[in-house]
């Protein structure tokens, strides 16, 4: 699985630590981490949490990533932004049990974490344990055991609802503020990572002409 890491500007200084914690846990499982930044608070490309939502949607919709790990100070803004765009089911996770239950019950493809609130001594240990629970036991298996069938049924219902309540991403890209869009895809390594993996030629062509 290709796991994309995205950091917004207020917490960009923690990018290297978050990437190291994520890689430590998921690379032995056979997953790959692609770091889309921000890499430091001084990056030319300044990602807000709303831009993180758009970028997550681009990566997931186009198949450039299978999963997105993002966040902000509290994790709430990035979660709301991610769920505002199509192709994203984002959960707000604080502790390891959140990671396990989101994976097994909600079976989403994106998580938003608080990288400031409650992020003190031992924060990297909490991250590692959370990532272990999130990625280490499969997805969509249900929890607890007596709720497996209704939970899996509800997830299919949610997928169906989202398919009819969200506009196609290409239409959104045409209508959204074009400077906002250009800023979102101006990251140092965006073109290098995104275009070779993008499976939507229409979206790729539109972004390139910007």
C-alpha cells in the first residue's frame, strides 16, 4: 500500500519526526511512505489544512496513493477539509484504539491526527502505537465480533451515499479558485511523485496545463 504523508504549515516542523515514526511501523509491513510535505515551516509551498484536503482527494481519486496520513494542530480542521472532497473517508484519531477501530469499523482511506494538542512527551511513541493499530491488522474486519455484519453493511451504504452526494473531482478542479489549486500542487516533489503514479489522465492533463 502506498501511504502519503501530508503536513500543513502550522505543524510542518514535525514532518521529519512523523515520517520517521510512520516508516518505522509500516515499512516492515511492506507498505511504502510517500512524503508530500510540507518538509519545513519555510517551504515555498505553504499548505493550509484546506489544501491538505484537496491534495488528499487528488492523491486518492487518481490512485497516486492508497491511504493518506495528515493532520493539523487539533486534527479537526484537516479532517473536515478532507471529508469536504470526493474520494476521501477521513477519521480523526487521537490514540491507538482510535486507529484500530477506525480501520476495522469505518474502513476509511485517510486519517487526521492532532500534531499540537496533547502532543507532548512521548508523542512519537503514541504515533508509533497508533500506526501499528491502524495498519497492522487489516481493514474492514469489524469490531467487536458480534457487530461485524452490520458494520460491514453500513460501510457499503456509506460508500454508496458518498458516490451520489459528491461531485466528480474534475468538475471541482475546474470550478475551484485556480490560484488555490496551483498553490496546492506546487510542492517541491509533487510533480515527481504524483504524475508517474496518477491513473486519471484527464485530471493529470488539467493539472499540467496550469
